[in-house]
């Protein structure tokens, strides 16, 4: 990784290495907009709500003019990926009650 940072330092504006999962440690579930209002769109036109949750993996294909968004936010217990962190930092993630300790 350091070699890539050195070789492409003129293109890199920020390097983040925090533990994305730590933001979600005290919550058993979150309500996520993936597949409802948050999507990944790939070069081939495929649309994903979340590449890590099988039921949110296929939300359509833009090139085929097919988009199938979810009606409701997804109740997720797998919030630990970089997309989850980004969604949470944008204020789009709904945290359920903290776990009782």
C-alpha cells in the first residue's frame, strides 16, 4: 500500500485507515437506505444497493432501463463495511436503540 501511495501521491488527497465497524459496535441493527435511496452503479449498468447483502445485490440495470428500488429502509445487522461508514457519516443511517451492557 505504501508503494502505491508514493507512486500516486500527486493524485491522493486523503488516506483513511480507521476501523469502520467501530461506529456500529453498540447497535445490533441499523436501518440502511441501501437499495432505497443509496446505490452503486457499475460501468456495465448494473445497480446494487449493497454488494455485501445478497438481497440488495441486484436493484436493476440502468442500461436496460430497469431500476427496482426497495420500498423501505433495510434492517441490517451487518453494518461494518466502508459504504456503511460513509452512509452513516452522511446522516442517512438510522441507528436502533443501543445494546444493553
